[in-house]
C-alpha cells in the first residue's frame, strides 16, 4: 500500500456522529370505544364474508346447470338494465340540475325542490301503478280500442310495458333525483370566476356547460349515478314483475326454487363483484385528476332569463320527469285507493302497517345506536385503523339487499341447527328457530344495509362541533361517555332525527330482504303490495302502497326544504336576459 500524506486539517479528530432516533410508531389506543368500533365493523361485514365463504362450497352441479341455461341471460339482462338506467338518470338528473341552477324560467322556484319528490316513490310501486293502467286490459288500451274500433293486439302498436325497456323507464324516472341532487350541489359550488373566464374567452352557454360545468361536476355526478345503479341492482319487485331476468332475480329463484345455498351465494357474489367493479371503473376513469374549488371565490351565479319558447322548453324538460315519476303514479294510486277503500281497510291493513312500523322502527333505533357509536368512536380515536373500521362497517348500503339476505339467513340457519342439535342430544329438547326466520334476522339485515345512512348523518353533525368543547368537558372530569351524553347528544338532535327518518323510510319500502328473511305468516306493507301485484290485483293493495309513499314524503320534503332554505342554495338575483 502507498503511504498517504496527512494534512493538519485531516489530523483533527473526527466528531462522533450521534445516531438519529426515529420517531416511535404511534399505536392505536386500545380502549372500549376502539374495540367496539372494530367489533361493530366485524359484525356488519359478517353477512358479506358469509356469502363469499358459502360461495366457495360445491353447488352439486347446480352451477353447471345455471351456466348452461340461464346464467348468460342473467348477466346480459343485468348489464342492459344497468346501462339503460345509468344513461337515463344521467340525462334527466344533469339536465334538470343545470336548468334550475343557471336559468330563470316559469315554475323554477317550485321545480327546484319538487324535482326531489320521486325519491319517495319506490320503483316497484310506480311499475305496478303504470302497468295496471297501460297494459292490454287497462283503461288506456281499452279506450283506444273502443275509440278506433280495434279488436286484436295486432291491429295497433303499443309499447310493451312489461319489458326491459319498461323497467329502464320507470327506474330512471324515480332514481334520477340521486343525480339531480348531487349535480345541482356541484353546479352551485362552482366559482363564478371560472364562468367569467370562460365567457371572456368567447364561450357561449352550451360550451361553458360542456367544457367547464360538466367536467368540474363529474365526481358528484358519478357518485349520483353509482347510487342509482346500486338501487337498480337492489330492486327486485320491478324486474320480477316485468319478467326481466337479472342476477338479483336469479339469486331469489335459485334460493327458493332450487334450495341450493352455494349456488345462490355464487350468484350473490357476482352481484357484489359487479358493484365493486362499477366503483373501481369510476376511480380508474378519473385517474389522477383532482377537482377542487376555491371556497373564497364568489358562487352567486346570475340567472339568465328564458322567455317564450325557451322558457316553455325548460319548464317541460324539468316538469316531465317530475310528472311521470311522481305526480301521475301518485294520482293513480290515490284514485285506486279511494275506489278500493272499503275492501282494503280493516284489521289486516292495520296489522300490516303495524308490522312495517315495527320493523322500520327497530331498524332505525339499531342504526342510530350503531351509527352514533361509530361516529363518536372515530372522533375519539382519530387513528386510521378506527376510521377505516367505521367506513367498512358502513359499506352495507352498497350491497344489494338480496345479497345481504343470503348472507344473514344461511349462517343464522346453520347456527339454529347447531344449537337445536346440541339441545336435543344433551337435554332432549328442541329450541326451534332462534335467529333465522325471526324478526331478529330481518332487523339485523336492515341495520347492516342502512347503517351508512345514520353514520353519515351523525358524522356530518359531529364535524360541526368544535373539539374544544370535548377538551373543556374532559377538563371538568367528564369521561367520553359523559361528554357524549351531556354535550354531543343535545347538539346532535337534528342529525339524529335526519338519520332516523332516512333509515325508517328505506326500511318501510324494503322488499327483497323482507321477502327472504320475514318470519312465517308475517307480512309488511311492501310484501303485501308485491303479493297482490303478482296476483294481478294491485287495486286491492293501493292503500298499502299509498301508505309507503306517504311515509317516504317526510324525509324528502325535509331534504327539499334544507336544499332551498340554506344560504348556499338560496336563489340568486336574476341577471339581464341572455342574448
């Protein structure tokens, strides 16, 4: 080795390096609230996991039979229905939201809140009502035959009501408010400076909508369409009545017709996978694009006045879906209810109403307790684990009801059989049905599906309460439970009422889960309407259907009032007429 020359500077002793200690990893605090949130998430996701687990079992040749016969039809009809309803709600929701947000025309002040009313009309009730009037033996076609002297169906053309096109039409008419609500909120939130800049670049109203308004509202519109499609997959009454063979109908038929749990679970898994694929496709299509608004920028869009033919066209565009989706079916239903009032009232109707109120009330109570626990537990912990568990617990709303019903009934039946077998072998007694075939299973399934409604409402309410109030209460010696009872609960009365109303109404009109999980000799208003419609006697169930719609009006009206009564959605002053 060569000798190296050492300079005086290099001979200075080196300063020892102090090792840098990495910050300790913060572990989530393990307490009752954390364990409770995680446990509640595990309980809420158990039906979904049960479906996936049962789907791995052998179906004994049933799946091969389905694949060679009706599976292709199930998939084809499901995709056609999704595409049709998606396009329908997209066009109706975006068009109406754009018109009432950007223009002043006759009837706008009423239409801006009335366009939400179809949310109170279940799709299957609208389908039953229209079919009763428009089918071959209905008053419309009967009147046409008498007027023009037609004798046979081949003498004239009339659109087929009970078809895939009919299902797409009626579902689009009652589900478009999901897109309308979110799209209008997105249009209102957009900054006026963006529109001024687009106008300065020479863009007209239509080009501003295509190149500015629509792209910025894309996330909200996509969420609205996705919600509408989830409701489409959850629907059973409409597609079954119209003989549209979707995967949802397939699960019901395989479960009750073939009595094959693994095959039903495999079809249910396909429905669940379809929901996840739709959500993933929207995220992939969005890519890395971000949609943010300048919250300090003015948002008061001056409304352009539409007169004459333009005003009339805008009025017709907004009034048509409202009229077809709510006014006409509600009027026809009320007329049928008045005509059959004498035969539809009595002890049976009161019993059905009591059953529906009991199921909806218990589901609302369970969801409120669970949603409050999840929201407050997430607020206390603040860790990613607990927040993620709360989100997982509230994912049941994205799962079709027929899938949850299968995931609840099969494990509950297995547990009942195990308990009964143990009691018979050791104590020579039978316990019967404890979980399956009881109200417990039905309420549990409703709570899993609608927990997201109460959780979202309460989480939004808690974000409006400053954490300083928690700190002040804790400094006075109150434990977390005391802070919730003494501070948060009184401030959350509005959120509690909103969450309870949403869960109550959805549980009142829930059909597929009630059909599968209801106890023996137990009927609700929804199942009563479905059964009579299946017997081609919808008139005798019109009173029950009207009760369901009236119950759904309360939260819709409250939502409409909040939508038009808050500062953000107040009506701007109209500008000069558009050139």
